[in-house]
């Protein structure tokens, strides 16, 4: 994805509504944005550029620290060749009670990984065709007890931020696709603002991807990788990329064997 793909200006509702419906499938984020000064891949130039520590969002809780970085992989997510990149995330539990609530379910920590500073724009556009199609991404981890949902800002309809139902993250060290249908009302709940749990608007942009640790408060560190955020305006995401791919095949830089590291 070129640097010019991300001009981070806020789009007006009228401009978003006028945007063409995305063709299937469209890559929203592939984590391959280059810093024009250093000429290296830099997460601060992607749409998920907000900090992931306690100060990254008012919704974050239960973590003593968090880091985000980009690494390359030898396996290509996109057709046509080239280097692939993934977002390496690492969150350390604060070992204190209270990491936020996942719709009433207590968590050890909560991370709201914000897209485009939480502002709707063409850069984080999922759909301009109303409540049709799907949105998703790939995750890899060996850290147990993680759960994930995606939050969409809605133009028209309630005008709030709707949250998908959460999915348990598979901790087998391989990449798996997690996706949600915009057409299935059972997959959405109210999350922030004036949301009503219904995708009844005209345009949807990614507000954030929200991660939860549903395990015990134990001071552990969870490492996980986010890759290839995509949308499809015609239906479910099918055969987006081959999956799953194991740790040995990917050889992720900087992480070695991903997993939960016990404190001490």
C-alpha cells in the first residue's frame, strides 16, 4: 500500500456517502506505510498509529504497558509478490483487579486499537453501500484467553459506534481470519455514543479493533500479531489469503516464539 493511500484528513459525512462502494475485497490496512524521511516502514504512518499503552485510549485499562511495532514476514499476504508486514502488539497485565468490561464480562485488560485517531475518513472506510458485505482481519498468537471485536463508526442511522460480537482468538501460533457480516444484525451490539446495535446507517468506518484478556490477573504479557485488515461489499471474506500459516513458516522478526510471558 503506498504512502499516498493515507492522507489522514477527516472526511465529511457527505464526502463519505459519495465515496464509491469498495470492490471485493479491499485492503484497508496492510501495515506497509513508509516514513518518507527514513524510508523505513513506520507504524506511525498507518491508520492504527495511536499508542496502545494506558494513555492510548480512555477505554484502555488493566495494562501496565503496551507496545506496537511493525515487522516483515517472508510470506506474502497480497497477490503479486513483495514483502508483507504485520503489526506486532505486546500488552502486559498490571496484576491489579479491573481491566474493563467486555459487555459485563470482567477482563484482565482491554486494548482499544484505534484507527485513524477515531475519525471517519476514506482511509478507514469499510462500506459506503449500507449494511452489506463484511469486514475482518488476520490474527496470530500463542497467548491464551484473548478475545477480539471490531467497532464501526456509523454515518446515518443511529450515528453511534457499533461493536461486533466478540470472537475468541485461537492461540495455536497460526494466522486465522476473524470476520463479521454487516448484513447480520445478530453480530452487532451498541458500543459507544448513540449506537443502537443496528447497522442502519449508510456509511461505516473502522473506529477500532478491541482486544480483551479474559484470563486471570497474573501480571503476564500477551504477544499477538495483527495483519491484513480487509473489507468486502459483496459478502463474506472468502479465500482472501491462504491460511493458516505456522510460526516456522512466517519467521516473524523480533518475536521469536510468540506467547504469554509470566512476570518475574
